[in-house]
C-alpha cells in the first residue's frame, strides 16, 4: 500500500500543484502526510485529484497512513 506522498510523486505533482487542484491548504496536506487526523472532505478532495491523474480509484482504505476525523 502506498502513502499519499508516494502517490503524489507517481502522479507527477508538486505539493503546491496538488493542493491547488484539490483546493486544500498545504498545511492540511502536510498533516495528512504525517498521519494527523484531518477532515474527510479534505482527504477526498486530494484523492479525487490523484485518482484522475493516476487513472484509478483511490479511497482512504487503500492509502497508507491516512487518519480521518
């Protein structure tokens, strides 16, 4: 199972690009990467962008280290 940061890199996105496309702050994204609890809506925004880029459906269950509030 890959981490959020591994998926971001595989998608060819910089942190700033991903957070802008997902309409999520870089602070929130960094919390996700560190495994800190964040709101479900924020996680799904990031996963939507990554899913589109990687052409596969991503859910919190198949990303290592995510912690939803």
